C-alpha cells in the first residue's frame, strides 16, 4: 500500500501512516507548529497504488488532542480534515494535501476561531524519529461496544440536499474516535474520524468534527468532512473535500471543495 511510511512536510511536522487492504488509514502526527505533541490520524485511501500516470487519492482526519501527557491548551478542541493524493513524479513521491484546520476555541498567539486553509506537501522521511503509538484501529475496535453519546450523534441531513446524510456514533470519549455511515451522490459508505467529545456549551460552544471515507472504490474517490456543530443553533457546517488521483500535469484539479450545512434528521 503506497501511503505506508513516514512523511515530513515543509513545516517539519512528521506523519506516520499505515493503510489496510480496505483503504482505511491510521497513524500518528507529530506537529512542530503551535501546540506540540503527538496526535491520532484516521483516514481512507484509494485501494489502488499510484502509477506514473495517476496518483492515489486519500483523505485524512486529525484530532489535535495530544496522546501524551503534555499540558492541555485550547487547541486540544481542534480538528483537521486533509484531502489530496500521493503523486509520483519521476523518482519523487509526494503527498499533496489540502488542509482545513478547524479552530473551535481561541488560542493566544495563534489565529482566532475559524477554518484555516493551507496546502501541505509531504515527502518520505523513513529516518525520522517517530513516537510509535498503539494503532487507533485497535482502540476503536475495542471501544466499539461502548456506544457513548455525543451532541453530533444520530442522523443528520444536508439542508440543501436531503439525499446527503451522515449517521455518526462516538466510540471513545477521550480521543473522540467515531464511526459513521455517509450517503453522498448515490453512494453509501463507511466513514471514520473524530468528534471533540470535550466541548462544553459554556466553553467554545462549537463541537469540532472531522470524518474521512472512501466514497467510490471503483473511481478511487475519497472525501473528508471537517467543521463544527454550533451547539447554540443545532446546525453543523462542514467543509467537503472530494479527492481523485490525477496525472502530475493535472494535480491542480485533485481536490474539489464544497460547503455543507447539516441539521438533525426529523423522526
């Protein structure tokens, strides 16, 4: 599986990824910007390896709640959604990812609450020092019988297109591991990612959400959904990244973005 390995971006942050046969990705992320720590990564990738003519699409979700024992700070409420592809250009392999960093609480010294968009380029760095953590996959499978609740649980429908639906279920309260069923453009697929289960109405009032899925195995299209549930209004605003593998010459078309607004389904 092509995305397996250790990757470093231009900021010096390091990401370790493992891909399963069904396209599921799990791993860890060590950031060098803002708050520092080690964080869980979940995602999905096209099950086909990249070729010189076509990249391998992938979507990733990150919850910026550190796995370690660092002091907590406001960024522990944040999530990210990333989408793009693994591209082969001659002897070089790169992860080209659009990044939606969802800041749901103000963090002194950083930008304020909002969606912060960036393009990240990762290159292989097999010699990087990585904090190896127990795979999130195993933790989720063990937590699956807990069935804990969250504000963003149950069935949600897009207010503009009722055929777009998501049904998330929080599995683990500490790190927000969540599984979901996603319906989009006639496809129904499994998704997984994170819900900030530590949100309080009197705190930030915005519950961070990030999911990733392999929408269409035949085309290899992956999607990420990232944003927040406004606890005051009961509506969720999520950025949608739709990702496909392209040729190197068409890499600027790899990710299409849309904005969805979900409300709780009636009944």
